[in-house]
C-alpha cells in the first residue's frame, strides 16, 4: 500500500469542498450519511469511521482469535434483548390496556431500564477527565545496550499502544483547559507482557512519600462543604497545604508556569517522573528517567485563552486530539531516556534520583532517543476504551524494574487497589482494552466478571494433576534486580538529601525567559488573589521570597501585601535552557488557520486554502452565514467562531455587519454599528492580537487592519497577495506566538 504523508492525508480530508458526502473538516459524527427521513430498510451495524480503532480481538488470556475488530461490537440488523431475542417494539412498555399500569412481567422494560440505571461506573479519584487514542511505538534499537526489553531493544520493532491523557483535579465533566497537571499514561502491549508508563506532563510531583497522596489531593480538590471550586487550584485549601508542605513548591511552580495550560495534548512533553532501573542481556543495570518529546514542540495557551475555552469549548483538548487524528496529522513523540550509573548512592551530580520532587537538568544528562510513538486511531467506544483502561506501575516487562522511590513504591499498591472498586473486581485485566498481547497462564481464578473459561483442575503449584502446568522458567522471565538494601532500623523518615525544597524551584524560575516569568507572576497573583485567608497569602509569599525576590515582590504588589525577605540563603543555580518553551521553531502540522471572507471578497482564498492544506495544516472558512460563499463551503460563521480555535487568522475581506449581528441575538455583536467591520470579526481580530497570534490580511482585509490600527504592530502581516501574506504568517507560526508584541517588564 502506498505510504501517505500527514500533509497528503490532511489535504485529502479538506479537499473536494463541493462534495456532499465528504466533510470539509474533521468532526463528522459517525461513518454513515444520514437521511432526512427515518430509515426503515434493515441494515447491519455501520463500520467504524476510518480514523477509529478498537482493542485487538484477543481472548481474555491473550490468544489471537483472528476475528475482525468489529466482533466486539453489536451484531445483526435487528433489535434484540441482551439474550439475542428479537424485539418488535421498544417504544412502549407492556401495560394493562393503553391507559393502565405497567405490568411486572415486562422483561424487556426491566432489562432496558435496569441496565440504564447502572451504566455509569465510578470515575477515577484523580485523572477523571481524560481522552485516549490508539497508536504504535517503533523502537530505534538504540537502547539495546541498556535493556533486555524487546520493545525497546529490537530496532524497528513495532508495539501497539493505547495512550490516555487527562487532567488531575477535575471530575469527568470538567473543562479541558483548566490550570492543572496533565496525565500522560501509555500502555505498551508488548509480546513479553504489558508495560505501563504512567506519567505526567511535568517531571516532578508535589510529594516525596506516597503516604501524603491523600493529603495533596484532598487539599487540591474542591472544598468538601460546597464542592467548589471545580478543577482548579485557586483556592484556600490548596495553597494552605503547599505553603506549609514546602516540598510541594517545585511542582507548584511548574503548575503556575505555562506548562499548566497546555495548548494541546499533541504539544505536551511527558515524563515518567520516577527513576527506573533497566537491566540488559548481560545483567548490567543502569538508572533511567523516561521522557516523551513531542514532534510539534511544547506549547501552551495564554491564560485568557484558557479561560475562554473553558466556557466556549470545554472539550478543547479532546476535540483537538481526535480531529488531528481524523485529519491525518497524527500526533508524534519520541521516547527518550536520561541514563545514570546505577551506583549504591543512587545519585547523579549531587541530585538524589529517588526524590520525585527533583529533576536532573538535560544539560547534565542529555535525553537519548530510543523510539517513536505515533497515535493514529481514535476510540470506537469511549467508555469501553478510555474509561475502562486500567494502568498500573506494576505492569512491568523483563528488562525494566522499579527503584525505591517512596512515591513510586506507594503507587505500586494504589494503582492496583483502585481498580477493584472502579472496575468491579479483580478481573479488570480481561476487559478488551486491558487484555495483554502475550500468552497468559496466571493461576488466577474466578471473581466478579470472570471472562476466561479456564480448563484443568490444579490452579496451584506444585501440581501433578495438570501435568505440572504452568511451569516457571528462566527463559525471558522477569527478574527482580537483586539490589542490596542497606541495613537500617525501621523508621518513618526520608533521607537528608530530600530536605532541600528550594534549589530546584529556584532553578526552574531562573531558567525561564522574561515572558515566561511574567506568566508565572500572573498565575501566582491570580491564584493567591482567589484565596480568602490573608495568612495563607502571607505564608506563600514567604515561600516565594525563598525562591526569588523579584517573583515575590511582583506577586506581593498584585496582592497589596508587603514582600517579606528570604528566610534562607538563596542558592546559586545554573539555569537549564531545556526547561523553557520559548526560543525554537517547530513544524505547523495540524495547526488551524481561520480565513475571514464575505460574499464579495474571495480573491486568493482558494489558492490560500490549497497552500495551507499542502503545508499539513487545516484551513477553516469563516463567513457571515453558513452554507456556501461562492464555491467555498463555510466551516464557521461569525456567530459560531471564536478566536481560541485558531492558531492564526487571515483576513481576505472586511465584512460589514451581517444581518444577524444583533446584540439581542448575539452578544458578541454588541458594539457600535459604526464599527469598521462586523463586530464579531473585530472581536476575533482583537482576541488573536491579545493572545499573540499571527494575523495576516490582503486587499480589503489589509485595509481593515490598517483602519483599526494594527497593521504595523508585531506579528501582523499585510500585503498585496494572499500567497505572500500566508508565507510570512507561516514563518511567524513556527515560533507558536508573537511574543515580541508584549515586551516583558521583568528580566
């Protein structure tokens, strides 16, 4: 089969604009084309959409069945009960006459309503809000000297994966773009067993010992009396905890940085957080940290943009992930390793590798690429796949082992324990999305929802009745690395090296560019400004003073409080440029460009659309009304468009107020009718400009930018031709934002 590039796939998805059977942009609900009338001719279940994937059709014990992926779905053209009996009616319950009471014998009603009453399962205590996708991991073979794990060791080896992204604090119905840490959990279905890399988009955590996990989550989630605020840390209990439990200050700084409001799951780094131990074929060991590096770079929203998105499109990240896959702009990451000697101290460059609140700067230990992850299929059923997938740090394969990181050790218990309630018993690994792609013979039996039909009579060892099966083996078996544990008394304590809570958070601050520091100051000021208790604000200001006097002073000014002096001697640090998101250029794959048109000014629009799709990006036509503008299909109207959706904005026209630009009907139109253009177009331009996005215009569009005073500002491009304007806008987009539009006041 001929290989297709992402740009070619996107071009196919958005071409043929006059086609009635093919959507112009991603987001088509389902694989069929509906009719106006209700269908009456029986047909079988429609196939999944082209971009959708399903769990591999394996048995509960990992055997391949050869069945098509649709075998897990509904079968046949006719409505049946759960037992397969065909039904002639599902619109009316069985009654004693048309006006009489329901009859208890109505088995169909009882089955239907009882199942409906139990459709929901408990949401995750943390990471409840998420999205997931299928993909493939391909090994570079560069880790062959480090680990015996085949999916990392063997060059070119492909391994199926399922990845779930998430926020931490909010419930399932919360918004995607809140300020929060994002989960980045990957399930590798290797032929040696399942390996779960359960990480975040930040490399450190709030706590050093797992026994504090209930405390940080209770503090960060909503207040228990009113269950507000939802999915945010801007409240008293969170700041009360982190200002007292100062080991949390490093992770808190990451949360207050732009990393806390990611632009897209596709533009997030991922980190394993903990240090793991790898063992190779010779039995040699090294310590490593896992990193995911996104192909598109690490980018974020600006704060106002994140707030608008929470209301306008709370599914912003989920939609972006699925639309990009549907368009063929497959999200990609490289998996990399920071590698350290496995010395008895388990330290590197004076940094304790077992402390989950610490990083090792990449300048000291470069990230070595070992493979590539591509997400290329969306779920077919969100509940069956994204909600029922169960990750566990104890899902290890030969060649990868854990360390004595006290947070990791606790997670080894907690992640297994939580599934027992959420997925109703110990057999959750038999749910299709969790089934291993390796043979399973585990001697585990019975329990709720047992789906395997085990043969034999002797699920114990040793046995002779089942001919000794299953047999332990040394061949390619998992080995717990025989690490020497230092003789010591039982204590409730942490190493002395864990006690430094300030050096690394200061390192992070010092590594930021001036514009990133401005954003951190704003975040702290906003969050603490939402706290009620003055004592909590003052206590956190003392923490900021111990990080950096400028940071403390600027936040204190915003809060109207005096800035305290540091209570410690500020450590000397060497900045790590790798921690900054700003200063490089990145591909534009999958970026969305809005093109404002009207019914008269269409000069150059068709050519620009073609150029955008050829560059691997998605053009969206924004017009006064739906339907068609000339020969072009409209994807957004002035009423439905909002700036947060677009990475850049092009103006081919200066549209006059449309007939529906009535404030009583659309508040976005609430501006004087003497405005230079439709008020909603002005709002689009204004927001894109405030959010440091590239803006371009030609012809009447350029004249509009001139009239409103933006034509000569940074990142605003005007020209005579659409092609010339687009070329310059693309160059600006490579840096993600036009940061020079707003010079920083701190250095």
